[in-house]
C-alpha cells in the first residue's frame, strides 16, 4: 500500500505541473524567446514555491498543521494584483518578444512559485483526492517521503515542459503568432488575477 501511495503521489505531481496555468504560459514564451535555458531557470525557481505549498498542503491533510484562512486571503490579494500587473504589461507590449512579461527568469520564477493563485488550494484538493483511499497510511512519518514523491513528479514534468516548449515547431509557431499569444497570455493573467482578488475579497466579507 505504501508503494502505491508514493507512486500515486508521483503521478499527482506530474499532473500538477502539466495542467496549464500562468507559469506554463510564461514557460512557453521563454522557450520560444530566449530559449530552453531561460525556461529551465524559470521553472527550477518556480519549483521552490511549488515545494513550499506542497509541504503545507500535505501537512495540513495529514493534520500536522493548518494555516488560518486570512493568510491565504492576503496571499490571494497579493498574487492576484501581481498577475493583473503582468497581464497589463503583456497587453501594452509590442508583442515582438513574449518573454517580456518575465523580466528576470529566476526572480520571476520565485515570484510565480510563491504567489501562484492555484498552488495551495489546487495542491490541497489534488492530494486530498489522492490520499482518500490511503487513509490507513496517513501518518506524520510519511510526510517527507510523500513530499519527495510529489517533488520528483514535479521535476519529471518540468523536464517535459522545457522539452516541448523548446521544440522547433513550438518556437516557429510562437514566432509567427507572438503578438496574439502575448495578448492571450495577458488576458489570461488578468482573468486569473481578478478571480484570485475577487475570491479573497469575498471570503473576507463572509468572515467580517
């Protein structure tokens, strides 16, 4: 059962990264612009944020710790505002270089990772569903192995993302449609940011 749990957690880590989000779109623009190395740096730094949220989510599920809702509402406001700013920046750009929305790959990767609006609730929902049939194995001593299994899944998926976004066909497609793709990225960032801000404000009003 333990091996099944770790294998399932690894697959969940793969899906967590492969499911598209703002970071995936930023990675696409980096691979198609500056190249795979810039994309790899961005995603490697992004993984640190993913790891932090995964530790918190898995720990909360097992009952090691629980964070107060206000913390996540404040985070929702901050990351929502940041995404809206990125979206506006993309819409106002000339579209010649889609990676312009990411100024410095390592710095943007860290910011994306630690302020990702889907990170904690998405990780919590995904891993809670994964662990549902392994109730007997939910114990404190399994936190580290489970986090490691998820992180290995993240790493494997990151290699895949760097690979497919850097394929010549992907780069050519982005080169032909960079303006449209950059605008689309901007709209998605603004929508995601607005949803994050709206959800946080709604939660705050309900608790007031």
